């Protein structure tokens, strides 16, 4: 059985009539799907734009945070530099204190030497005072007493005064030496007590 061109045209019309609504429905559905896809694409793009904006905001915030951290780093560097300066100043102060200690030690040594010298001078003054009190004053007094009576004869006065004066002068010298020896003995005894 063969188909004629009329049969084929008829069949085409039938198919077109039957399939046309299907094509329309499929086209409508495709259009709906395309619309939905377009809408979802637009929504997705809008969401991606929002996400991009948020990421940009986050990037800006991170940049601000980075800048703040840089500022904090700079401040810490400044603080470190100030601490270094303070350390240098403390080193200078410590060096000054060392120098002052050395100078104080020298001053203490000088003061010790001065005290020793003063002790020697004091001892010499005490000895001199002792000699003046015990020997010179008495000798002057003896000489004065023996020369008071100038009315006596020169020969009498000379013989008596010479012997008496000589004895008294010798006794005064011996008394002075005795006092000096006692002073030395006392100082030696005190030094020995300090050692013990």
C-alpha cells in the first residue's frame, strides 16, 4: 500500500492539528521553564552581587583591621624604642652610680687618712699640752720663784737656785715622760681590747 501526496498532506494536517496543541503546551512549558530559569538566574546573580558586596565590605573591614594592626605595630615599635631609651638611661644612671661609688670610696679613704692624721695631731697636741702643763709651766714657776728674791746676794742665789732649779727641771722632765708613757700604755691597751 502506497501513500499518495494527498495522504501525506492529510496526515500532516492531522499531525499538525493533534501535535499543534502539544507544541504550544511544550513551548509554553519551555517558556515557563526559561522564565523560571531566567528568574532564578537573576536571583542567583542578585545573590552573587550581594555576596560580592558583602565580600567587598568584608575586604574593606579586613583592610581597616590591617591598618589598625599596622598602627598598633607602629605604636609597639615606638614603645620598644622608648624602652630602649629608658634602658640606655638606666645604664647611664648605673654608670654614674658606679662612678659615684668609686668617688665615695676615694673620699672614704681620704676621710680615714684624715682621721688618722687628726688622731696623730690630737696625740701630738695632748703631748704638747702635757709638756706645757707639767714641764714648761712648772719650770717657769720654779725659775720665777727662784728669781723673786733678787735682793739676796748674787753668789748665794746662784748656788742655791742652780742646784734646786736643776733638780726641779729634771723632775718635771721625768714627770712629763711618765705621763706620755701612761697615755701610750692606755692607747695600746684600748687597741688590744678592740682586737680581742
